[in-house]
C-alpha cells in the first residue's frame, strides 16, 4: 500500500498526485490496522500496488515504521549503490526521498522513464515495450497486470526498453536488493 500524503478532498475525489517527496510503501496488514473506509478525511490517501516491485516502479520506498526490516535493507543497498563504494558515507532519508523524486517525476508531473538495453536491467526492474509492462524475475520475463503476472515470450537481450522503475532503484537491484514480487511471477 502506498502513501504520498492526503491526495483526496472531502468528497473522496483525488485532487493531486502527491503532497511531499516521501512516497512510502506500507504493509497493509501491519498490526491489523483497519483503514476502512478508504480516503477518510484528514488521513493519507491509500494507494494499492500489486507487489513491492510495482511500488518501486511507481517510485515508492519501504516505510520505516511498518516495514522496518525492508526499510533497513533499502538503506543498506542505497549506501552501497549510491555512496561510490564508501559505506561510511552518511545520508538522510530526506536526501534519498529528494533523489528518488528527481528520478520519478519530471517538471509538470510526468513520469520519468529512460531507455536501456534489456540485458543491462537487473531482476525486479519493471519496463515497457510498445505500452506493455514487463518484469524480469528469476531469469524470466513476465507481463504485468493489475491482477498479477503472466509468463511472456523472451525478448532479445539487445532489445531497447523503456524503464519504468526509477534509475536510482534499478541501481539498488543491481547492488543486490531483492524486490518482493506477486506469487504469479514464481512460475
């Protein structure tokens, strides 16, 4: 479940895409907290993702409160991937959020994507080809949908793809951070 702040109005209509740079992915089952009804007044707007890989592709990071273990793994991977090999380099999560924000949203609100060769993408990265989203997982290619993944035909490693996962997160995957994926990608 994602949190980008309060995005809805009193009529529960979404009126903005985010309120700050800290886009977090929360565990909807944490402490059995019941968020229903959704979009309550003066409470953050709940966004739902198929899995962690999808949340990462949307530009979210693990919540430090309800996903402490995942948050710590994310921070460790960030240190390795973005500190030029100096694990002693300190950084604040606010700096991480600002960097992620640059990688996910362009001026005017458009999603930032980039082109890469399929062979250069690590597992967990979500990309698109001809408007269809795919995930690389366990050496296989899966077509993404709101309800799950389906096994897809392999593409040549030299294929040029439009990467949806922010560049800074792709670096985390390359540094060894695994993304949790929906069970349908375990075929």
